[in-house]
C-alpha cells in the first residue's frame, strides 16, 4: 500500500510495444539463447537467414524496410563486444 501512495499519476496509459519492438526483443532473445555471438561468421549468416525467414512469417505486419532494419540490429547485436581503446598519454 505504501508504494501505491507514492506513485504519481502520469495521465498516460501504459504503452504497448509495437510489433517491431516485439520482433526485435524476440530476435535478441534468440541470439542470446542460441549462442550466435560465439559462432563463426558463416554460421551466423546461415542462422540469420533461417531466423529472418521465421520472423517474416511470424511478424507478417512488418514491412520489408522494418525486416531489413531488424536484421541489421540483430547482426550488430551478435557481434562480440569491442574493448575500450586505451590512449597513450
């Protein structure tokens, strides 16, 4: 109850995720679960081809541009983290 008293009404209804947001989140979850980050580049390409075919069927409301953007985001997400460059002073 104490938490409810401290809430401030925002006047906005809670937002629902768009189909693109749902597809992006699902793709990122698949990438993490399937170990795509640690796989060879040719395996990643094959995995993305198959997964994007699935996503195209699952999220038929997405446009070609959104599907292309989704693949680009997924490809970037699947790349290993880059270390910080150290500067020599």
